[in-house]
C-alpha cells in the first residue's frame, strides 16, 4: 500500500467520524429545544390575561397600594407583551414614559446596598419624577382600570 492510499483512507475515515459527530450534535440540539424557546404566536387568552393584569395594577395604583413608579414599571413590562391593537395605547405610553425616566433608579438588592444618604437622595428624585407625571398617570390609571 502506498503512502498516498494511506493518507486518503485516513482522511476519509476522519471525515466520516466528524460528519457522524456533527449529526449527533445537531440531533441533540434539536431535541433540546423547548416549547418556551420557540417563537410564540398570537394567543388571544394571553392577551386578555395581560390586559387584566394591567387593569389590576391600575386599580391598585388608584387605591394607593403601589407607587406610580412601581406601577409604571410593571405596566410598561406587560405592555411589551401586547399587540398593537390595544385600545388604551395613549395611557400605556404615559406609564412607559415614567418607567423610562425612573429606569436608572436601583431596585431590590441594589437599593438595599445603598447608604442611607443615597437612598434619601434617590427617593427625592423618584418623587420628583412621579410629580412630573402625577396628573397624567392618574388619568391613564383611571382609563386602564375601567377597560372592558
């Protein structure tokens, strides 16, 4: 057997092994994909659930169970799940604007880790941002709380 034949046989064997391994990895990857990683399509029930959640948050804000900033962040997040046909789009935008203006404020563990002076300064800043939107937020919350 010549050297050329040995090289060709070795190359073909190595290529076959690598191709089989690539197929194995592709099969594993295909089986690993879960339904949650697949693109989601319009689900009317999900849309209704999201609208209901927004309504509940707006009602809680009107009852002073939430701060305007917290309500804005929650509604802003939920609004991302809605389709363009949501009737109260202008009301949602007010909450999104407040959430955007307050997005730099730390939350949860980051808030707890702040020194007291920094918390006081940021609390004043949050209240100032909320006051800027106070009237619009109340009107938008009333509109969202009564959506049928």
